[in-house]
């Protein structure tokens, strides 16, 4: 299933092989898929969209 997803990473990431995570949003957008950019065939973390939103919000300044 994850082979069919369009993966992306932050615009703050460089292309020099740094430590990055990649994210993919399935068409239904009910879940968010997260993986290590250095290991694209490795395990994928699948979160429900509200859990991902809470995670990202907690990392915002002033959270």
C-alpha cells in the first residue's frame, strides 16, 4: 500500500541525506503515514489524522 502513496518531506529538509521523516496522505485523508527518509522500504507509522494534528500542534512555538 505505501508504494502507491506520494511521499513528501519538509521544505526545511536538505537533499544531503540528513535525518528526515517523510509523510504521505492517502486519498481519504483519514490517516497520515510517516517513515524514515533514509529507509523508504522500512516500517511505516500510520496515525489517525487527529493524532497527527495534535502531534504537529504540540511542536509549534507557544504550544
